[in-house]
């Protein structure tokens, strides 16, 4: 939205990864912490599929219903400028309590909004966001190692899981700002993921039921574990849904007009 108030320039860095994955962005100081969470999901490239919390000085901010053993302050009731209010102020952001992604936020600059300027806005960054559910920093390191080594035992499976256009070093600030301008976290699928989605859709339209794992193995010439990894990834990203442990129940949630054409 357009704002004429105080603007915070913040740098967020994902901890435990080298080279660093970071983003620099501007956001209105009056935004609440849940809105900050939504902005962080967009600028980093996460899919908002897991729980989160902000921590500072022993205090937890998030959704109180998500914390059974801790007293968490409702993130929707706390403004950003109530927890960081001076240059150099820090705030910790935890995302996915299984993979345990830790982000350090540092307030770098306080400015006045420019006339007609729209916020939040991403200014710069480095590195692609790790794939969801890849196993935290250690799992991410193994993933990158497998992708970079064609002779690695897991190279093909990892390549099929993340898609052939995943580049750990890639960052597109224009794409991030496109997502921010829509006011929601929009996730795009890779070429390989799109091929699976299109095949499932076309197979279902032609045969009156979704394909089995065997149908996908034969079509793509891959192993059962490769298909399983791909289905898990697509489901985690919200592109499909299915009934667990029941064959031929997969359903594509992406509009048909957004799917690629198969050769």
C-alpha cells in the first residue's frame, strides 16, 4: 500500500548457510508482526506452509494457539516499531519448527516514505530460498551437494524433486516485488513440476481418473521414489491434493490454463 509514514529498511539473513542467503527490504514501521511474517515469506521465497515465531529477549511472538508449552504474544497485536525502534535493532524469526530455519533481522535504516511509493518493497538479495521440507540447513547442504555432482547417488532424485530450473545462487528482485505487489505469497512451479501437473491433469481428463504411480513412472521413465518425492513436493507447495495411502486420488489444484503443454 501507499504510505507517508515511517519506513524501516531491514536486512534479513538466513542463519547457518554459506554463502549467505539474505534480502534487504523496506516496510512500514506500523505493520504488525504477523504482517511482517507475511512479508518475510514473500521476500525470502517460502510458501507459508509451517508455523512461525518471532523471538527477542526471551519473548515469543506468533499465534498463541500454536504454542502449548510457551506463553506466546499474539503477533497481530504487536507493531514492528514496538520491538525494533533504532538503527541496529535485531529480531529473530523462526520458520518451520521441524526444519528450524532461523532468520536474523537487523534494522539498517529509518526513512520517511516517498510520495506515492508502495510498500513493502524488496531492494536487493542473494541466493535462492531453500526448498520447503528439505531437512533444514544440513538437508539443504546435502541437496546442493547432490545437485552439483552429476555422479552423486542422489543427483537424479534431487534434480527431479526440485526441478531442473532450481539454482541455489539465483535471486530475482523483480519477481519478489511482483509477489509483494499482489499482496500474497505466489509460488511458481518449475518446468519439471509443471510437466507432472500437466500430465496428471491430461491423464485425468482422458481416462476419467487420476494416474497411478506406475503410470507416472512409465511416462517419465523414473523410479518409484522419484515419483514419490515429486508428489510430496507438489503437495507441500499446494499444487495438488490427494488421499494418503490411496492410489489414483491425486487432484491438480492449478488452473488448467496455467499448465504447460506436453509434447
